[in-house]
C-alpha cells in the first residue's frame, strides 16, 4: 500500500512542478491546458502505481542489461562533446558510438545468460576487460582511424576543389 500512495504523491508532485495548466505562447496569449495537465497527472500516477506493484527487484532485473548496453555509447558521446572542436570530429564520434554500442550489446547478452558470445569473449581478452571496460581501447582506436580517414577525404576534396578553380 505504501508504494501506491507514493505513486499518487509522485503524480501530483509532477503536475505541480511542471505547472502545465497555463502555457504562454508569445506575450499576451495564454492557452489553458487543464486537460493535458490532468491527463499527465493521471497517466503518471497509473505508471507509478504499476511500477510500485512490479517491485524494485524486477525493475532492476529488467533495466540493468539495457543500461549496460547504452553506457559505453553515452560515455563516448559525453566525452566527445567536451571537445571544443566537436564539429571536426563528428564522423569519428559516430564510428566510436557504433563500436561502443556493439561492445555494449555483447555485455547485455551476457546479462541475459548468453555467456559464450563472441563479443563478450573478445572484451574479456582485451585490456581492462576484466573490469568491464574493455570497449574503451577498440573504441578509441576506431575513432582515430575514422578521424584519419575523414581528414584524408576532406583534404583530397579540398585539393579537387582547388584544381577545378584553376581550370
């Protein structure tokens, strides 16, 4: 019963915090969105109620493999976005995120019981693999290779443009 009460309070708190009864568009036009606010509160209360019935251990059992799947992907994205000249390395970051996602997929399969899969065995044999971060080295290497290829292609495109201008 405690979970159900907490879910109801959570739905009310979300409605109060979002304060979506009045959303202003422009300076003098306000649209009354009580129906959206009430439906949001009811929806969040029902979702909270259902999650309260499921139980924390089942929620954790379901979400941890998916978090293991996306955490290398997210780490690559966050660390790459910290680079000042992000626009120059975008293609390399995409390659790095794909590589990290593949390694995360192998870790997710391990959580679901597919222990002997190719990706998990590869990660275990890499440096830092025993700590669960064996994806770092291949991701960095692939990002460097992708950046070298991208910069080589861009330089060759610049040379082609210059030769066309001379003609």
